C-alpha cells in the first residue's frame, strides 16, 4: 500500500517558504578584476528560508561571494555571507538571487521574522482602512 500512496497525489515535495518584503539591504563583494570592494544599496524582493532575491544598483557576478546586511531604519538586522546563484540584468529592475552560506538557523529566525513584520506593518499602513467593513 505504501507504494500506491507514494505514487499518488498524497505525496508532496516540501515547499520552501518565501515572504514578499521590500526591506533595505547593503551588499558588498570584492571585484575579481580590480580587487576593490564594491558596496551597493538595494531592496529585497523576497526572503526565503535559505535565500533571498535582491534588487541592487550594481549586480555582482554569478558565483561571487557577497556580504549581505538586511537593515531596519538604517540599523543592521542581520549580516550573512551569501553566494550569487542567478542574476537578472533587466535595466529597470536588476536582480540577484543570493543563497545563504552560513548561519541558516539564525537567518530563518531573524530574517524571516523581520520580513513577516515588514509585511504586517506594510499591510496595516496601506490596506487596513480599505478592508474595514
């Protein structure tokens, strides 16, 4: 019976939780050609359990290591080492997908909580009065 259950729709692959939040970030990495440290500002598009998608002024190369800080009111919430796994070079919205390399438990607790708080605060500020009956 277990084989039948495994093959049916009752078997589900685990889904990774993502929160759509636009939190300020600072990203820095070392340019491979010049050896200079590049620092840019940006915003998160979403925050996942072990990764994030960020909109940055300048995109780091795929495969590069990036130090990422998520901020709240210009104070760091969390700083983690990440690696670029994908970039989207759309001039209107340049994006970099970053995977977290260490402190995953702390990332899940701190970054995901901060993202959820951002969503709650954003909802209260922008939509609460529209949906009150």
